[in-house]
C-alpha cells in the first residue's frame, strides 16, 4: 500500500521534473474544472451537479464546478477563454451568453474564435404563457392586441438578452409588434409577476410549469420548435416564427487550441454519459430532456446562431 | 386536509429522517462557518445525494443544510468579526463586541437560541397559515418592494450611528459602489473606467471582510500592550435570566422577519437590519447596542432566520422559486416526483406535511447539535494570536477568492480593509455603507421595473393602482424623522443613566 | 486628529461627488434602444446623479455642523485605534497582505498561503520557527483538499502541484 503510494509519488515527481506537457495521451490526470458563468442554484448549476456527480466514471477524474457569475455571464466566459487550452478548464454556458452577447456588448474575448464545442448536453424549449383568465385565447389574439396597442402589452422577462427576452425579441421581429418589456430577476419572479397581474404575458419552460398548467392558472399559447409538445398547443413554426427560436441550448465548450485528442476524450465522455442509467434517471427527474448533440454538429449550429443573432440585433435595436 | 396532516405528522418520525437531518445540520453549520462557502453552495453540492434518498429523508436533509448553514454564518461573524453574508452584518456589531469582552460563548448561545426560536416560530406560522400567506405574497410587486427598500435604507441610516448626517454620507458612498459595473435595469456599463474587472461590479464578500474583519485584526496587531491581554477567555454559557430578558426582542424580531419573508425579494439582510434597529429603538439603553449587547445579537439572528418559513410559500403553493435556495429545493422536490404547485397538497398532502413536520423538528434537533458544538467553536478565540491571525487571513483570502474566482477581488479586500481603518478613525460607521451597497442595486432595479410598469406616468400609476406603495413613500420621511428625534433624545442624557443596569438574576445557566 | 481626518474623508467624498456629477457622461454608457424605445425604463445616469446631489447636500450639512461646533469638545476617540497604536506593525501587516494578493494567483494557493502565513506569524509576534513552518504548511494544504475534494470548488494552483496531489491521492 505504502509502496504503491511511494511509486506514485516518484512517478509524479518525475513528471514534475520532466515538465511533461499536461496534455499527454493519459489526459485527464487531475480534476477538470467546469466554469459556469451563472449563479448558484440556477438550472445550469443543477444540471452541472448531475453531470459532475456521474462523469468521473467516464473521465477517471473528478469534475469541479466553479461558479463565476457577473456582467451577464461575461466574467466566467472571459475566465474560461483566457485559461490554458489543456482541457482542464471547460465552460458550461448557453447559446444566448455564448453567441448573442457579442452583438450587444463589447466583449474582451471573441466567442467565435476562442472556443470549440465539446457537446450540447440538452436544450430547454420555451413556451408563450398567459394567465388562465386572460382574454388572449390564442397567439393571434396577442398579435392583434399588440398591433393595436404598440408597446402596451406588459411582458415579464428574466433580464435583457436572456432566455425569455431573446425569443420575445424574435417574435416581435417576426410579427412586427412591440411589447413593454419588464425585467425580473429570473424566470421564477417573472412567472410570479404574471400570476399576480403585474404582467400580461411571459415565457416559461413547460417542463417546469406542469402543475400550473394542470390547474389552469396559466395557459400555453405556443411552444418552441417544429413538433408539438402539447397536443392542442401550436408550435412556433405554426404561428410563423421560424428557425432556431426559443431554445436554450446548454453547451460545454473548451478553449480553442485544446489538443484534438483531449477534445476527443471529452466528447466521448459526454457521449458515454448519455447511456448512463443514473444520468438518464436524474436528468429525467429534473425534467430536462437528453437531446444530446455532438460537438462538431453543435459547432455548425453555433456558427449559424452567430449570424441569426446578428441579424436580429441589427434589425431591432439602435443606439 | 386534517387527516393528511395527521398522517404526515407521524410519517416524519423515522430514524433515517432524523439521522440525515442531523448530518445535514452539522455539515451545513461547518460549511456556513467558512466565509465565502455559502449554504447555497453546500446545498447545490449535496443535491444529487438527496436524489437517491426517500423524499421524507432527502428533502429534510437539504433543509437541514440550509438551517445549519445560516447559523454557521454567524459563527465567524461573532468570533472574528467576519460576516460571510450580508445577513450576518447585524450580528457582527454586538457579537464581536461580546467576544472582545470574553463572552464569546454567551454570544454564540444567544445566536443559536434566537435563530432557532425565529425559525421554529415562522415555520409553524407558515404551515398553519400557508394559504393566507400565499394570498398575501401576491400583493407585493416591484412598486411595493421599491418603497419598502427605500424606507429600510432611511431607517438604517437614521438609527445606525451617532450622527445621521455621517451615516447618510456613508450610505450614499455605498450606493456609489453599487453603481459600479453593469446597471441593473438596462445592462450598460457604469463607473468601470474601462476596466473589465469592474464590469461585474464590486464583490460583496471582500467588502464585508475588508470593512469588518481587517480593521479588527489591524487593531490587535497595532496594540503596543502585551498580546496576552487580548480576550482569550471563552466565558460562561448563557443564563436563563438573560434569555428571558431577550425574549421580547426575540419575539419582535421574529414577527419582523416573518413579515419581511412574505415580501418577495427583500430577504434576510433587510430582516436582520430592521430587527436590530427595532430592538435598539425599543430599548431604554440604546447606547449599549454595538458595544456587546446580547439583545443585539438576539434581535439580528431571530429576524434573519424568521425569513425562512414564508420564503417557502411561493415554492409550495405555486411551484415558483423566489430565490436560489428555493430553486434548489424545487429541484429536489421535482426529482422526487413531487411537483410543487397548486395540487401538491391534494395529491401528495401526507408527504408534504411529513416534510414540513420534519422541518419543524429540525429546529429542535439543531438546539442539541448546536449547543453541543458551540464549545468547540468558541475555543477558536483561545488560539493565540500568532496562529489565529494567519489562519483568519487564509480563510479571508480563500473566501474572497472563491466567491467569484477573481484574484483582483483580493486587492479590493485589502483596499476595503484600509478604508475600514480610516473610516473607523474618523468615526464614520461602515454599516450604512454596506447596507447602501447591498440594497442600492435592488432598489434601483425595483424602481426601474416600477417605471416600466407605469409606462412613464409614475404618479398616476401610484395613485390609481398602487396605493400601498404611495402610503409607504409618504410615511417614510415621517418615520425617519420620528426615529431620528427619538435616537437623539435617548442618547443625549447619557451620563444620567447606567449603561449596565441590567438585572442579573442568579438562576443558573440553561440546561 | 480625529476631527481633521473626519473633514478629510468628507472633503474627498465631496470632491468625488462633484467630479462624478460633472463627468457623468464619461462614466456611464448610453443604453440601447429596442424598436425605438429605450431598453431601460430609467436612465442609467438618474440614480447616480440623485446620489451625487444627495452627497453634495449632506457634505454641506456636515461642514455646517463642523463649523458650528468647532469650539466644543471632541467625541470620545475609538479605543482600539488611537495615537497609542503601533503603526509600523499595521503597515507590515498590509504589506504582507498585498504580497499575498499579488502572488495568490501566479504561485498558486498552497505556496502563496505558506509564504503569507509564515510572514504573518512573524508580524504577529511568533518566533517558534518549527511551529510556524508546520502550521503554515498543514493548514493551507488541508484547506485546499477540503475545498477541492470535499466542497468541489476550485482554488488556483500550479498545474504541476495539482498533478502531484492527484497522483498521491490516486484517482
């Protein structure tokens, strides 16, 4: 026992002395840090806790979560972008921070060039929600009212250019209408504002709303995507909002320049995770889907997002 | 309903429930006592553990971490003047003064008993009145929040120090610090001077440690007298008579804390400060506050723990988490197949009541765990300074770093430490500054939301739709003026009264 | 001493308030607009301007107060930081803190903490070298392991040391 530790110690000392490149074939040899540019307790945090409790079985190393909130996600992204490209620092983010922010802020990094994608872990499709006793029965009612009263309809969202704001902006652009956008600290408070009547419309992730939907306190008017999530609720495509709208993709990125074999190891670990029974069960319990997308595929999607968001921002904002 | 309640009540009494709850309380207390390592972090890390447990075991386990963590936060506040959260700032004032007097054990005891009393009472109130509270919660939106935050700031500034003008100046300086970074409403850069490190704003934890802990350490190091004279005794335990003396204060703070908990978005910082202020104001010897008054510790701790019960209400009745802690609890509920929301009580009534019962009993369990742990914590002050100071600095730096993982925050920590020393020598209170900083952002945010809701016509909006906001705003200057006069009158004839006239009946220690 | 410091603090706050208020447009960026409506319901400059005005008003009140009671006795000085203070020690303490902050990231948590704790022990008056060295080594290491292995939060550390620790602990 002691002998084994001594041997390990000797090996480690040798490695230290020889200054071997950290990214040898044996990657990973120390815990991997997953930077989250968001605060504790949010859905990214919860997802990361599930991932980090199971992925060690496939990576043979622990995964440490590091929360670096601040400046709308820029702080953590900057930290990951500037860390060594050795595969020991990864970023767990979503598409709005990742690809949209570059068009509305001056970023100290370039998201298009500073990262390569490892995997899309899952995504959350959004739905348009009104109160159960709202006069808006269909999405067309909303459009009609908003056309007649521009800037009057109060829409509660979770922060500028966040997960509820961007789909709303896409809707406003597609339909040529405008809402009175009222910010709240997160999706929970925004939903509460809808229920108490401070706002007339909001968005939410149907997976987290089932209880309110069942009792009829809120009503879904449309859900993101091309396939119906609820039988009698139309999709975004059916109501005329096309493209990659209303999806929050949770993605793992690595700094650009990470050695290809390290990227492969990581991509394979995330792929293997999808088959893990405990992972499947826990994600199911959290109400998240497991619509996994491999790194190369998501990389293509990211590039498309960058263009889409640029068009969106250029179209609807001015200085 | 009652039947389910009865079933649930007895379902809670399981050995494994209590064992895991005890483990959660203990672990939460340990993590909470490390500055920078928040309760929230501990809950997030252990959330997956709860997935594999029975709901009546797993959720009480998380609740235990939560409750233990909040008390844990007051341990460094009392022992080394190092508040790990904004909620512990009010505790620091009197808690550390008691430690300096060699009464650290007494301070920890009163903190434990008042936090448990506050928590226990608000939990029971919450369970009994969950539906009325749920209706009440719906009455508060951003306009009311803005008005209450404004009122709180005025009350804190007026009652904080000897001079309201100086306190208000410090509070305004705190507001300035809250402007640094991206503005809460529009997200544009303010006062960053082109530095990316400032874009995320000024970090709270380095500020708290810098302003409260570093000047105290510097004071110890700067003392020319022999080190051995530093208060190194733990002191005796709390006496029953002292607890009785604080009872009115504890009850008052519990009511304040519960009420604050009902208003979404206010939280523990406001509760602790208002509880403390109210106690100081109601006391007939307000000058002893801040100089080692056990009532001060009791007031702050009871109020900040009483917030916990009502914050669960939106989660249980609507399925909407109001803050990050309840978001984690939502995750835990959902993972157990319990969907919080309107029908939760109809479908899973017994299980929910079992969890709530366990939550109430967690408090009783914590009396035992806390009471047994306090002697060990209290011994920290007996470590000699040449070891304690390096260790405290280690924790301060690690805590400041972990908060945001940014090495620049360490320089801010030192800067705040230096400012803390200057402010202390010039007799400017730093507490209003911290409060201005913590509450400034939410106030601006809530005001911005109110403006957006009003569509530009704020006055018409307030008159027609938000009478309660209007009432609070009109009352604010009156309350502020009244408190200012009262504090001025009470502190003037200082020499006529005995500061330490407190009755000390010899009825023996507790237990 | 205390009175002079008090005036100095208030004076610098006043100067800051005036400077910020005058140069407010340089300090605050302009908000974007969405469909011609501002993305922010209140101007990002309005709260800062109100607070600058408040500070100027308060400073006025403060200096008026100083002027009025200029003859009266000073308030009781703070008992913990007075003229009796050993400022040399406090200066050394802050120098060590500054050093610690500067080497924290480049040298890693364990090494920088070791150096800082040794120096702080000396500042705090300990002369027992063995105790200092052992304590300064064991506590940062224990804390590092607690934070990274049990609480799963990361502290900065040199890659080489991280590998070494990972090897010793096994996978």
